[in-house]
């Protein structure tokens, strides 16, 4: 989705759109909706680019600066959620690797590139 020209002129519209995208992103992360997460990433990028364009030509008012600060907090919270979900997925892959008799499981880094295989020293269920 591209940001409409109206958003490029009105900071409060850009911030409102970014707020809506971050809230939808949070719901998609909680719900595990990969398609929505991918779509929202593109929307968030477009809104951030519009915000950068606005900031390059002028200052935000104090209320808009406060909203931008809150949006930063929301974005960091979503990032922390992504980190927790990634750790959970890596732990599950590690456990599955152990359950398969100590074989290793491939995982991906945050940038989508293949990472070193995970391997556990003992199979799942052995003490």
C-alpha cells in the first residue's frame, strides 16, 4: 500500500495511519497471521517514509511529538514480541531436533537467511 498524497501533507494523518498499522501488526503477531504481518510491514514502511518526508521539511508540534514517542514505544513492544516469538520458535526447533534422536534442525536468522543448525545434546524425553 502506498501512502496517499493527503498523508504527505498532514502529520496527524501520517501518525494516525502509523498507529493503525502498529495496532494491526500487534494483533497479527498475536494471532500468528504471517500474510497480514507481511502486508503490514509494507504499509508500515510506507507510513514511515511519509513521516520522514514530513520531518525533513518541518518540525512537529509538541502533541504530535508526544504521539510519535508513544508510537515508538508501541513499535518497540511489537519488536519485543517478535523477539519472544522467535525465541519460542527456536526452542521448539531445538526440542524437535532432540526428539528426532539428536539430529539438528535448520533455523533462520531475523534477516531470513539460513543460520547454523540447532542441535541438542540429548534427545527429548531423556533425563
